[in-house]
C-alpha cells in the first residue's frame, strides 16, 4: 500500500462479486460516441472542402492574372530577346529585395517617360491599357492622347 492507503497493484475489489454493466447502457454510450465522432468528422470535412474550394478559386484567379500579364508583356515589341535571371536563394532573398528597392528613383523614370512622349501617370495606374508603342509621335500628338486618358 502507498502512503494514502491504496493498494499498489489492482483495486483490491473482488470482481467476481461486482455486478456486470448493463449491455443497453454500454451500447448507448458507444452509439453516442460514434454519433458525435461522425458529426465532428463531417463538419471537419465540410470546412476542409470549403477551404480547398476557396484556395482553388484563388489559384485560378492568380493564373488568370498571370495569363493576362503574359499577354500584355508579349504585346510589347522588343521584349523577345529579354531574359530573366533569378539569383534568389533562401538566404539571399531579403538581400535581393532590398537591392531592387534601392534601384532607379521614380522621378527619373517619370522624367524619362515625359522626354520620350509617354504618359508618366501610367506608373500610378498599372492596370491601364498599354499604349501602342509608336515612337514617331510628336509632343503635340502625345499631349492629345494624354487628354483622352483623362476623360
């Protein structure tokens, strides 16, 4: 016996003198456990299916956006020979991102766009339609087309 007076091995009860548990009660407990477990699994399955459907929809939206971006990029003349080299690895991803953020100032890009007769407000509206790319337009023609964007 331990310090509380309880036996170390077994309960000390003669199990031959204890009445049997009613079978109906055992079956009721087992049925309740099965019903609650099935309800939980059904709810869990429903939530998982909803989350997978949402994720699938988001992936389709991203793929559609990527296809649109690809089509826009392929419509720009002179980009056939441009290649992208990715030097990003797990450790240097933040370094590459910080290097990119310290690139050409926005005002320099805007000034270059103005000098080439392009609308610098396109930088603020990335979803705007891409100009047709005619480089022979004069400054007057470009100002006419800029006023048509503002209507």
